[in-house]
C-alpha cells in the first residue's frame, strides 16, 4: 500500500517542478542568443510594472505661487502682463515638465473684463509657461489671481494681486491715468450727478460773429460781446472746418451726445499773432462737437490770440436754444479756462486705439428726466459725470450736428497747431438701446489753411480712422 501511494505523489511533484521550470524561463537558449536577450514572462512582468510606474509619476500639485510681472501697471495703457507660476509637490520639490497632474489646476481672476487670463486650465507644468494677464487699462483697486484643484489646500496658494497706478507724469505734469468713460446715459438720476469743479467765468465774447459757417449750409450770426482782457471785434474768417458732419433729420430724435476731445494747454497752441494795431483775434475751435436733432448745446475747446497777447484757451458751451435780438442763433452759456484746475478734474492720460499716449477730456449733452438739456463733463478722479449747471430747452436754431476742427484766422500765416483728436462721437436716441453712430460723414469745408495736402506750412489735414469718422484727428504740416 505504501508503494502504491508514493507513485502519484512523486508524479505530482515532478509535474509541478516542470511547470515552474517553464515559467522561470530556464529553457535552453536558442543558438546565437544569450540568456539575457531572451524575452521571458519575468521580463514581461517588469514591463507591466514600468507602466504602473508611469501612472504613479503623475504629479500631484501641493502648493502654487503666483507672481505678476507688473503688479501696479499705469492705468490707461493696455498691456499683456506675464504671470509666473511656481508649482511644488508635497516634498517641496518644483514640478516641471509634461507629466500630467493627477488633478488639473484651474486659474481664476476676480475681474475677467479688466484682467483676463490667456489660459485658465493647466493639465501639466508645461501649461504654466507663457501665461499672461490681458490688462485693458481700466482703473482698478485690486484684481486677485488664484489657483484651485481637487485636494489643493487654499492656504497653500500664494495669490497675485493687480492694483492700477492711477496717476502718471506726461510732459512734466501729473495726470489721472485711465480709460475713456462709458457713454453718458440720459436716464441717469439727476441726484447722482456731481457738481462742476471749475467756475463758470462767463467769458462769453464771440470774436467770430456772422462769419461762422458749418457745412456751407447756414451761417451762424453770433454777436461779439467784448469783455476784458481783450478788445474783441468780428474776425475775418479765412479758414474752414475739418471733421464729421451730420445733416438735419426729422427721422431720429436724439437724447444724448458723448464725445472725447484731445486736450491741449493754450501755451501749446501757438496761434499766429494778428499783428500790432489789429483789433481782431485769431480763433480756433478744436475740437468742438454738437449733436443733431433737438440737441441744444455745442461743447468744445476754444483758443484765442489777440495782438501782443499769449494764446488764451477756454472750454465753452454754446446754446442754440436760447436766442435774442442781438444773438439770433444762440449764445454762450458756460466758459471755464483750460488750466491746471480743469486738467486735475477732467483730463485723462490714456493709451489710444493706435497705442499713442493722448490727453483727453470727455463731454456730453443730454436730455434728462427734468425735460431739459444738460451739459456735462466727466470727472476722472471721481469716476462720475459732473453737471455744469446750465440747462436749456426748446427748438435749436441748428438741428444738424458736427465734431470738427474749425479755424477763424485773420489774414496771415496759418498757425502751426499741435495734433487734435476727437474720439467716440456717438449718441443715444429715443428708440436706440445703447450708443449708436448715426449717419456720420467725413467733412471738409475748404479754407486757406485747410487744403487736405502737404502744400505749405500750416496746411491742415484730417485723418479718419474708420469709415464713419468715429475717430478723427487733424495735423498741421511743417512744410
């Protein structure tokens, strides 16, 4: 019995040994190969383990450090700001390369409009390279950038914060820096408007008189009202107009006009001296804008030069709805010097559409809830519109509109003026939802100094930056 039992036991033992011998890859090596080069199940198991190791090498982000290339950009200048991202694992080692994260990382901004991110989802450390903040130049008290991921503790994220610098120096003077404002909404409550920060100096003299002619359609007869410091008489007009013109229409009822004018100090506008003994003045309206339809007001910059005097500059409002026997077309109702007080409240340094750094002020005329037309200036430090406390109503003597550069010079050399720009000349109407550009056309009323070429010193030319004249500028040629 013992012998009969031991035979199957020995048989099973041998079979098991043969099985494991085959599994171990100990079979004879084919001719011409060594044992190290023969694939085996053991080597296959090694490959499988290697694949698992690749999966194990997926990166787990345990800490994130965000840093802006510029934390305090000057407002008013659009720019791309680099965002540096440092990633670390649980041992404090830097994470680099293309190995995938176990959990993808999401970047966030607290203000997508002002400071958008060029990329928001990171699936590996390589994705963190080259990310920028697309800063649009608006004034901001703080935009926060952070990162989130599944399992990433918020306390392990060092945030980045962008705070704009709201003032900058230009030609030795300090200016508020920022973007041009949104167009004025005539539905704005009257109580929310600020009050004018510049005095109405009541310099209502008009040296142009009956010579002013917009569009060659109808002459404006403005009575001259001499006041100190100048002795003012009607000026001979040998100039003209450049800019945008809108003809009279009964099809559209306008409710507000908003425009931004390039600001120049009077000292930087060297008008030609009329000459000793000449009581006339050289006059430049640049820029000056009026809405069409029922708009009562024209708002703009006026520069004057009398014989032997420096150039004098004013921001003025002319009312086409208030007339008299001596002023049958209308009258000036607001006037304030273009000086440092005006600059501090109403002028902004901004990066224009072509990248140039330009000084602008923004003005509006609006038919408001009290049924009256109001003249306004945008106050940049307070980010609000100021009511100039002049109102009007009725039917204007001029129902066409314009945004122009306009000369009224005495005979003599044309002045070498700096560049003047007008931007965002647009409107709201009784039926429009938001601002529109209405029937704008490029406009040139020839004058001795307006030739639209480079024919001579002081010849002025207009440049229109889009088909509808939404932006325009004038330049004067040196030769």
